[in-house]
C-alpha cells in the first residue's frame, strides 16, 4: 500500500464524523422506529472502521517529523496509542455489525450483536474524542506537522516566520521587549521585502527599542504605492506615533491630515485618522 502520510489530516476528519454519527445512530436504532436508521448506522460504522485503519496507518507514516520536534515526543506517542486503541475498538464494533448481518435470521443472536456494537461503540466514541483532542494538542501546542508535512522549504520557512511573530508578540505582552526586538529583527531578516514585516520591524524600533529616530529612518526605506490606502495609512500612523515620541505633535498631526487628504473618499482612512487625530496632545 502506498505511503498516505500526507493524507492524515483529511482521513482523521472522516473517522471523527463517521464514528460519532455511526455510534449515535446505532444507539438510536433501539428506540426509533425509522427503518432507514439501521442500514445507515451499519454503513457509517463500517466506513468509520475503514477510516480508523487508514488514520492509524497514515499517522504512523507521518509521525516522525512531529515526534522529532523537541518536547513533542510524549504528546505524539500518547496520540498514537489512543489512535490505535480507537481503531481496535472500531474493529470490534465492525465485527459485531458483521455478525448481526450474518445472523439476520437468528433474532436473539442478532440482537445481542447489535447491543455489543452499541456498547463497544460508546466506548470507542470516548476514545475517538480523546484521540482527536490529543491530536489537536500535537498540532496546536507543538506545531506537529505544521509547515513540515509537505517537506517544502517555503512551508518550513512559513512555520519559522509564524513562530518568530507569535513569540515576539508574546514576549512584548509579557514585558520582555528586548527579546521581542531581537525576534522581530530576525523576522525582518527572513522576509526583508514583505511590507507587513517592514512595518512590524519599524514599529518594534519604536515600542521595543524606544528609538523613534531609528523608526523614522526605517520608514524612509519602505516603498509604498501611492494608490494603496491601507499601506499608506499604516505608515502614516506609525510615523505619527514616532513624531509624538519625539515630542513633535504638530508634525504627527500633519502626517495624519496628509493621508486623510490623500484618500478623502476612503471610509477606513477617514475613520482611523479621525480617531488618531483625536488622541493627539
């Protein structure tokens, strides 16, 4: 069978949806008189079982990049163990369902098999939830597979960029502006031609380094298209903040009024500059 590691995120969604629906319908089939519930429950549970087998296989094939992340090994292994237990339980559920189909003419045996499927299914649904929860922990708490699943260098770089941005933001919010500045500088080195990063780097000079003069110099190096309202507004707001830090509120006011006049028909520019002008000393 071919390597299906890259399909793990897609496959796990099938097992989650089909598993819960199948177990729910199997339980409801004992109390509802709707005939369609029974065959749909069988189909959903058998499909969920197949999906669980494929989910474990794809997960085993995809685990190395995530498990190699420092600190993530234990979380990945716990997710794998829960996934294997969930698969085994759904295999047992499928066994009960197949037995019930084979014993269609023996009502007592069929009934016992369906009860076994429902009880085992409830347990399987619990472990399915736990597996999904721990899978989310691997992805969102340890970035397992994020940026590394495809192996493309640009995707890995995107992971680095996201990490630098989020870490700088967290450090800044915690008061560690020195580290925030250092991380933002590295972010600028990674994406020197990105406008958003250029503005972030200039703002970091102001709020992390407390150097409005360097901020103004940095802004002079940013090329802004004259017809781009959003970009001109961002630069104007930051330049205004730098002027305020330099003790030049009149210059700050002139900058804001300038971009306001440049885009008189842009509601966003009018609103933002109006709010900023109202806050000036």
